[in-house]
C-alpha cells in the first residue's frame, strides 16, 4: 500500500497488517486475535488459540495476533470495543466472529463449519485466481475524510483504493467527488473518461458525474446575488432555474430546492418539466439516502400528489 492519506505511523500499521493478515488470508483461514498484555481473559484464551491453530495448520488455518495497545489504528478499523475479540479472516474479509468460542471444542466446531464452506487450501486457491483485498474499511475512511472537509486527503485515499481494486466503482466515484469538492473539474473529467463501460455505468459513478455537472455552475463572487436578484421576477422561470442551479453549486441546497419547488407548484410543465428534472438531478448528486433529500422528496410528493 502507498500513503492512503494516512500519517506515517498509520501507514506502517497498515503495512504490517497486510503482511501478517491480509496476504496469508488469500489462501489460508486466518484466526485474528485482538489482545493486550493487561487483559487476563486474553492470556487465558491465547494457549487455546495457539493449540487449535497448530492442530488445524494442515487444513489451512493460521493464527495472527494484534496487540490493541501497539496497533490502535487497526483495532479502530475493526471497531474493536472489547478484548479478546477474535475473527476468522479469509481472502481479506472477516467471515466469522469467533469471540464467543472460548474452549478448544467450541473453537474447533466453528472452524469445522467455516472450513466446510470455504475453499481454504494451504497451497493456494484452485486455479491460482487473484483475490481482491477487502476495501470496505478504506472506503469508509475515504468517505469520513471527505465528509470532514479534507477533500485533498480524500482524493489521495480514493486514488490508492482504485489501484488496490480496479474493479471497484466506489473508488473512482469517491475520487471524482473529492476532485469536484476541490474544484478540479478537468481532473475529475479525466477520471471518468478513463473508466471502463461497466464502471462508467455504475450508480455510484453516475451520482458522482451528476454532482460534477452541477458543481460546474458554481457562481463567482457576486454572481449568486445577481442571479438571485434576477430570480425575483416570478414570470422569469429561466432566471429562477439558473439561480437554483447556482445556489446548489454554492452549497445553498435549501434555497435551490425552495426555488424549484415553487416553480413546480406554479407550472410543473414549464420547459418539459425542467424544474422537477433539475431537482431530481440534485437528489441524485446528493445521494438518495441523505436526510436532506428525504425531506425534499416528501415536499415534492405532497406537491405532486397531496
């Protein structure tokens, strides 16, 4: 892995985790034990985990341990709330929570069930096919960083995720949204242009493209006020639409939706339903799961069907 937008200590932790857990899990079942020196139950469980891992070594089971005091960043990514916490990891992904298996018989019973369902082979996977690393925690990190306003760092994270898993549509979508937030529209266009047809048609990528298109209308200093003044004329629907677009691009979502909903109430068929179409485009760019979108959709439904 490269920087992923992390600090040096976090990057070293990720590198160690890749070596000790992710890479072995590509062909083996890794029993991942989160523990600490001060944890009595951890020390009581450790001999059991070591014995079972040794007994099941010929079945493709290996033991990996993460000291939560030494690797707090890794523990945070797995949302470890208490220790010991034990997971079974296969092909980079958690496949079972083994925390409640505290005896040798319980642990072996769970491993038998898991091994019966997964193609675990110490010598490698059948056919030697490549397996993608689980990028879910990294995507969540990128979204969190972007939501916090650090678009530059988020762009770095999403760019690296795209290198790790080129088949992921979420990575380029996040990168485009990050570049859009930075105002680097040409770079965002280049990312979209380089996508395969399958990725380009993905819903997440479509949402990012829509957000990019809307952001191009961001007004300059004083321009928004001028557009708002022009939009005060009720009969000038074109000016009102232009103001709504600019307001949304400037981050004034409520003003944009208020303007468009008022236009729909007055003449929903104007310009072949342009106001409604623009509002739906804003919903798509924001994300249908967003609370603001849900509230505006209720307003629209009441207007159309209430």
